[in-house]
C-alpha cells in the first residue's frame, strides 16, 4: 500500500495575519505586489492571501524562504505607511560615549549581540496582542562598526469610539546618521478602552520615554514654527510677485506720500510701524483681491499650494482656533483660499515670522507625465514636528517624495 505524504503547511494564516495585519494592507498595493511576485491577484483580500498561502506551501524550502523575505517586506511597508499617516519627528544628540554610537558600545551596553536583538513576530503563530503596546519587530541597519538605524514596530488592541476593537500599529525609526527619531502613527480619535490615548502628544511622551530608557536617546526640542513660516512665505510669495512688481514701480510716489503725511500729522517715524511698507501692501492687496481667481490659479502651478494655516499671536491669542487647547490636533485652521482670511493674517505672520500649523497641497509627478496632489498638514509642537498626510492612505512613493521636502525649507534664511 502506497504511503500518503502529508503536505507541509509552511505559511500559517494566524489570527494576527488574517484579522489584524491583512486589514492594514492597502487593497491596490496588495494586488500590485501579488502581480509583481507572480501570485494570483483576483478576488477579495482574504481570497488573495489564501491563494498566496497555497502557492507558498507548494514551494521548495529554499524558494519559500526567499519569497518570504518579499512577503514580509511588503507587510512591513503596509505597517509603516498606508493608514500610519502621522509622523512625529524630533532630534537627539549623540556623542562617542552613547550606546548607539557603535555596534561595540551598544552590545556592551545591552549585553546581547545585535543579531540576538533583531527579530520579527509577524508570522509567529503564537503571537497574542493585548491592550498594552508590545514590540513585534526590531531591526538594525549597520555599516562596518556603525549603527545607522534602528527600526521597531509596536502594536496593541484598542477600541475607538463605537468602532470595533482593532490593532493599532506604531512604527519607530531611530536614524543615527541624521540624529533624528521618526514615529509613524495612525490617525486615531480618543479611544474608549485604554488609558493611553493615540494622539500625537500622548504617543510622543510614551515612546520618547521608552527610547530614552532603552537606548539613552534623549529628545531635544524641535521648534519648527520658523520653518513653517518659511514654507508659507516661499509658497505664497511667487504668486504675489506680479502684483508686488506693479505696485513697486510706483515706490517713489508711495515714499513721497508717506513722508508728506508723516510731516503733516507731526508723527514720529521710528520705523516700528514700517508705514511705507504697510501702504505698499494695501495696494498689492487690492490688486490681488480684484484678480483673486487668477491669483489662486498661479499658486496651483507651483510645487505646493498653501490651503490653510493656524497662527498664534506672540501675546497668546490664536487666529481661527476653536475652543480647546492649541496643542489639540483637532483645532481647525484658517482657509487661505478665502480672500479676507489670506490678507487679514499676512501682516501678522510676517511680523512674527512663525506659524504653528500649515496645510499644503503638494504636487508630485507620476509616470506618464501625470501628477498627483498630496494634502499634507504640518504642526510645530514645542517638542516635535508633526507631519500628517490627510484624506487617504499614503504610499511609500508619496512618502519618499513629500516627507523630505521640509528639509529644504529648514535651510532657507529667515
């Protein structure tokens, strides 16, 4: 009688994979990945992953192990991007005595090797997720004796409002080269099942404390209000230029008028009011208001269009802040596509040279001469900068294109 050979189950569809990891995956990106890897790509996400499992189980061990590297890489990207659309960023200082300065120092500090500390529980059939954050992934990027980057994933079960319980993923990057920490969060409202809230400030306090204890990574302040002002200035000034040039062609007349009025009214002109400049901008404002639709179209032709802002007066007031703390991520912004809003705040912003929040519609180029708009909000909290990709899941391509742009504005003179 011929012996029956039992098929080996290599890729196990655990509860975590089916109920928590798979829902995190973007449907279009999952379909594209399956096509690229030669798997069946039709049907629902559940059908797709079941068909992928069948194909993986049939593979020889060597091919299976190679393919699982690609499968895990795909799901890692799904955790890092897609609905993890909020990134909080803060710098840290690293010296030659710090653990992350070199592999040797780190291993001496921890008492274990980097290989022993690198792990992934993505496809661990025994993985159980609780209401407390647990670390399910950790990797180290190294070069010679240097640690370049540490990456971690934390996950917990949480219930938000009346939505059913779900997994909340947090991706952490410790970039030792840039001396910067980036924490990728989901956009969650107030939860109703655990004490630790998922909002940016609460997550910053929780995870910066963890990193300080684990790696001696001490956060430095990250005041970015001046950078957000520079973004606002650059992305609006080029659209204003045509109208400004027209008024400045009459600069001598404006100067003469200002001087006559100062003398007539016996005013002392100590420069604090910058009367000449204010008069000039009254005329610029009127020209733009008379041509506002064209002005907005000019803005749309640039790399990014400023949609709205939130400005805090130095005296403590806030333009267009609804009730609640200025640190609340739900505070509404001022719509700059309304004429009055655009002009009524401009002078105050230029005087202060600071912005708490700005929302920009970035234009990114796609293959085939196509473009895509990526709506992104920046908020300058005192300890960190928040970058929030709005409206839709973020892909790795959109993230890689948009996220680094702020660095160029940081370099601009104030």
